[in-house]
C-alpha cells in the first residue's frame, strides 16, 4: 500500500507542478501582451501630441501672418499676395492637422484589447472543459 500511495502522491505532485508551469506560462504570455498594448498606446499618444503641436504651430503662424497681412494691406506692391498665400497655407495646414488628429483619436482601438480578447479565449476554453 505504501508503494501505491507514494506513487499517487508523486503523480499528484507532478500534476500540480505541470499546472503551476502552465499558469506561469499563461501569466507570462498575458504580461507580454499587456506590455505590447502599453507600447502601442504610448506610440499612439505620441502621434496625437505631435499632430496637435504641428496644428497649433501652424495656427499661430497663420494668425501672425494674417495680422501682418492686414498691416501690409495698406502698403503698395505684391507683398499682399505673398503674405496672404502664406497665411492661407498655414491656416489650411492647421485645419488638416486638427482633422487628422481628431480622426486618429476616434479610430484608436480600446486599450488592452488584445489582452482582453486572449483572456476571453482562455475563459471560454476553461468553461468548455
């Protein structure tokens, strides 16, 4: 009987060890997915901030040029056309950048989506057993 019970306890210990190994492996995979999600979100945030900085710069430049345009409007020659076109260019660029930034914010995927989907798959797998 002692041989049989020691074999069963040895088998139980092996099963527990395999279970622990599987749990560690699953946790490792989920942490890798979490770090990938965080990296993607950081990259997305940097892109949005950069676009807003560009848009704000162009808006300020456009406003300064528009002010200069109004001042120069009372002077002679074709300086008006050049300043007006530059002001228009910067104002349009800022509008395009704001629009693109707004689109990027709206199309951003949910944070930790890949991790959540993998956890849902794991849950469904466990529920089906």
